[in-house]
């Protein structure tokens, strides 16, 4: 059975013979660990491609997004190979994705920037981000024509409304979604406050040097939180149908996460300063709309 035979219309396998994919949509479901995606019902993501487990280069939002915007996607952790060969092959995958013949790692240096390469090849580069740590004052907004932090943490629907295409100019849409990040689309006031996690740095300075430790979640709360993240993936998938519908033919979709999340495994919750496989496991899928 070939990949093409199991992908339902209107999508084709991601790595087609060299043809121009006029538009690229790169979606990052923030904090979505692989098994949350695998447990979710995702008929629209399934239309795009076959999801697989890959591994993030970083355990929290900011460095992971920097890596993706270098042009490096989640890796498969191959054994018995030189890391330099893995990087070289990863950059080479942008040739069939974009339809730009001769593209190589040399095109990415010295800036090491995917949006810069796209700008150099006539793309309009657009970013919509949900996490304040990715705000426009950070270096992430370099080489974007239009970069915006959404006012609402959970507004994939609003992001979709802002995605626009031009028949005469290919576009790159880099979308960071907050729905899958803590508190997983719940009312923030209904969840315990966690410094830095709840406010993503907004309120950390309020308590420096005087804060008491946050109370850790119990096992039942951990399971409920994991189940809620699964529901947010399904919510994202439902909204995705509108984005697919409004996207022109030959739009190349990439969907992944910046890192995973721990829900009580080995006494861990969340991500960041945590060394655990669940923090590194992320979903990855891609495909081209016919």
C-alpha cells in the first residue's frame, strides 16, 4: 500500500516531484505531546497526512520555535548516522516542499532563517503567535513581513480569519496555537496559579523572593489535564477544516508541536526544565492540498 493510496482527497503525499507549492502553512500546537495527538479524533489532520512521532530539539517554547524558524523540523532520532548528515537531509527537504530547485543549506546561511530564505524567493512571510514569550519584541519576528501576537491565548479561529492569500504572491504562514498549552482552553481562573506557566512570565516578577511554592497536582488532576489536552487537539482539528477550505491548491501544510508535556510521569508536570521523553515527543504530519 502506498502513501498516496491511504491519504483521502484532497491531499497528496508531501514529497511530490518538484512542483511549486505556492503557499506554506506551518502550524505549531504549543505543548502538544505526541500521545495526546494520537488519542484525539483528528479527521481533518488525517486529510493532510499520516501523523508520526518525532522528537523536538528543545523542551520549551522559545528555543524550539527558533529551531523551526531555522528550517529544522522535529527529528526522527536516527541511529548510526552523523548528525551533520541528518541536518543536511533536513534542509534538503525544503526543495520539494517549496518547489525551489537547487535550494540547499548554503541558502540558509549565514542568517539560518527559513523566513529569510522564503523572502529571498518572493514569499510574503506572516506569523500569528499565541504565547507571549514569542511576542514581536523577541528576535523571532526577524524576516517576517507581518508578525503579530494574538490578544487571546486560545484563538485559532481568529488566526484563521487573518490568513489571507494573494494569487500573485506566494505566502508563508507560521501559526503558533495556544489551545493545547496549559490550561488547555479551560477558564484560567478555574485552575491553580502556576508562576510562569499560567502567565507565561507575565506575573513571575510579582512574587520573586517572596512566593510560596505552588501546590502540585494529584494523580486525578493530572489525568484530567491530559484528557483536556486531547480535547483541545480535537478542537483545533475541527477549526482546521475552515483553514483547509480557504487555502488554494498546492498549499503545503505542516503540523507539529514545539515540545511535549508531562502529566505526572515520574513526578513531573509541564515542560521546560524537565528531562523526560514525553517532553520531547511531538506529532508531525505534512501534505499538499491538491
